């Protein structure tokens, strides 16, 4: 792993690591802190909501990291000084683009409030400062919906407007776009694709995030017919079990299986996992012979180490959302206790910052450990 690493290099070598802040997550200090810590830990791409303030918060975290790059290297880290900043759009209803809603005045006084306990983002609170859902923190996981004893919680879905991104794309603040879609939405996808046409040439990379169904592969082939001329090597994000990586070991199963199916479909581009990804995902992929080190070994024998076979043969990378946020949660909670009532930024507390970076590195480092298959070779 080199100290200066381009995100496209990581994609081609199969070591790509993406942080998903959340398409509905708008907690600006948290976005700043996550972007800062994971930039220093070596992230290749940071995916955020298509919201001007959120884009600025993420960019602020990336910028703040530049002051710590040399310190990070002295600590044995390999930060990526310029990770790509990606924004997520949806072509129709999608579980990533929703927020929980309920009226706390309707809650019975004796309710045990299981919604508060189950929320992984601490987005439901009953305090003097907050009553009900803290909208900026909610990222739409939906765990509170079925658990309410009174059935009072509902989800409000929304669509993003690509026009709001134009200033950021044109100013080079946004490097990549991800479109969330699912089978049956081709007309919606085409409409969104036409809407972003004026800015496509300013984008370095396109990702397509698709929910799994029996029609997914045919649907992805049809989308490639639409986008292929503009982005002949897109990222195919196989969304297995959305927003569940912090739950446990088995959550990676669906996205790995979906990823294997997309690899067999021989689509040009890069296959990247998401949805249910956590610390168990890379070891499982390596045991299947699908992750980066085998790809690196085969490429290293050629004259050009960045020559990528088409179509994709191995998983190019992994995106982490709920799990990546969860492992930093203790640090951010400690930060909140210090800066109660004001904006909370890790760069104002170096000791907590480096504790957060070490936690982030524990996940990023999985992408650069030799696999058993390579060692055996």
C-alpha cells in the first residue's frame, strides 16, 4: 500500500474502500468527523447525501485531514489525501432515501420506548432538547418501524433533485455520482440520466446501486445500454441487506451472493459490495478467492499492473455504512459529552481524533492484508 494512492488505482487493484455516510444522514458535525477520520485512515471514496450542506461538511472533513497527513504517516498510517467525494441520487422510492416520523405527543406515558433503544443512530430521543425523531441523524434504516407497540412510526420517502448538485459538480467539489435504482425503474432511471446529462463530463466515476431481485441482472444489463457510452466501466454496487452491517456476522451473506451473480453476468466495470458489510466481509471474500490479493497477483505479472480484465472477475471493493459509523460511535459519544451544546469536531480534540482514526484503520486495513490464497501461492 502506497502513501499516495489514487481512488481509481484502488478500484483497479481491488482494494477500494468506500465510506457511506448515508443518503438520508444530515448530521453535519458527524459527517465532518467521519470524513476526517476515514480520510486519515485511508478511505478511497466518501458517499454522502445530495444536500449542499452535507457536501460542504464532508469536504470540510477531507480538507481538515490535510493538516494531519504527515502525522498520520508517522503513525504508520497511509492516508489518502484526496478521496473521491460521491453523492447519492435516487430515481424512485428507495429505502435509503427516507426518514422516520411520529408525533411524540401521541406516545403513551408508560411506553417502554423500544424505538429509542433500537435506533443505531441515536436519532430518537425523549429529552428536554429533543422529542421524537432527530431528523438530521436518521438515515432510514427502518428498525423502529415494526417495533413500535402502538404502530405510530411511519417512513417518509423523498427523491433527490440533481439540479441542486450542479454548483458542486461544476466547482469540482463532487467527483462521482451514485444512482440508486431497482428492477422495474428503467423509465425513472432514464429520466434521471437525462436530468444529469449537462454535468456528466465533470464526473470522474458513476456508481449504480441496485437492490437484489430475480430480475436484477437483466435490469443491470439494460442500464449498461443506457450509460455505457458515457461510463464504460461503472461501479456496480450490489446492495444486499441495506443498512445492517452493525447487526452481526451473517449480514454480509446477501451482498456477497449478489456480488457473485453480478460477476457471472460479465458486466464491464467494477463490482463493489454494500448493505450488511462489516469486519467479516473481507475474510469471507478471501475464503472464496474473490477479493483483492488474487487480483493484485494476477495483474502484477503483466507489463501494466493497472490493466484490468473486462469484464470484472473479482470484487473490486466494499462500501461500509452503518458498521463504519458504529465503530466510531464511542469516540463521537465521548466528543459529544465534552462539547455539549455546541458543534463537535474531532480536529479540536487531537486525542479523540487519533483514537477515532485507529478505529477506522482497523476496518480499512482489512483491505490490505494478504489473503490465505496468496500466501499459499
